[in-house]
C-alpha cells in the first residue's frame, strides 16, 4: 500500500534505507564502515537520512538512522554523523532534485575497476543499464573531506544514474532507495565482468540502447531490490513492497 501521509512516507523510506544497508552487509560490503546510503526526507527535502557512524551495516534499523541538515547539523536521531557520507551525499542531493537516494561503498570489483580511470563498455547485459548513463570522476581526492569535493562529484555525475570515482569505487543514484541500491548492485556486477573478461567484444550502440530500454526501469529496480531482500534477508515487510 502506498504511503498516504508524510509520516508514513518517511517511515517507508527509513525502512527501505535500513534494508539497503543490510543488503550491502549480506553481500559482504561495508565491513569497515566504508560506505553509505542516503534517503532524502519527504518533508525537509534539504535534509537526508544516513545510518549513524556507530552502527554496523548488518545491524541497521530505522532507529539507527540520523537526519542530517544541509550544513551537516544533526536534525534528528541519535548517534554520530558519517562525515564522508555528508560530504558526498549532500552536494549530490542538492544538485539532483529528481533523486531521493545515493549509494556508495567499497566493493571487491568496483574499487579496483575504478583504479583504471575509465568507463564501462556494453560487454554484458547488465552493462547496458549504464550505457550512455554513467560518468567518470577523474580526480585524485579519494579521501573526501569537504563538501567542495562532493560538489565536484555531483558535477561529474551530471544527470547520470552512476559514476565511477577514480581509485575510490562506484556510486549510484535513484528516484527511490530501491533504485539506488539495485543499480549499485548491478554496477558492481558490471565492474566484475570488466575485470574478469580477457578480450571483450562490446555490443553495438543500437543493441545496448535496445537492452537498456527494457532493463533500466523503476519496475526492474524494484524487482531487483525485492529479490535481494528475499534472497539475503527476511521476507520484505508489506509496508515497503
């Protein structure tokens, strides 16, 4: 059932955000606390929710989320602020009013792929999701310590659904938490294929665009997210279907 009030929508977003972190943990990501997923607040739209700095991804619950204001102030919730998360997410969410969520963590394939400083080619089906729809942040500031660096990431991302952060890893965005998380998992799979294949033969641009039209949809992202929850976690609560 769709949320009918601001408070219900906030509850749904926080539940989905906690599930996103738990999906990352189930996939073996974020065990060093190296990553973050955000959710724009539906009422205070210049604020966003993140997992507090002290909670491991696998233990993420709605109660462990903190609301961060545009200047980095703690607007709601208990716990410390993940400052790299703030520096990365706030400028992107401010620049992209069309999105609700940003996802980033360090992964076994995305991070080493990013060290090559290049974009994906349409070498597998999943890569078509990002065909003509991802960017490269070609910068050496891998330890993001300012919103100014985050603004440069936002500029590199532009209107795309994902960006390769050189020597840092992958980042995706979405019009929902489900989209951002689903596209991140798919992007990691694309990075894996690039690192494992020896001499790929890319698809034509026409074939890649044809596949993308079917694959890169909100419905597909929702399905991927729900399958991830069903495969790795508990049955998805009815309130977030």
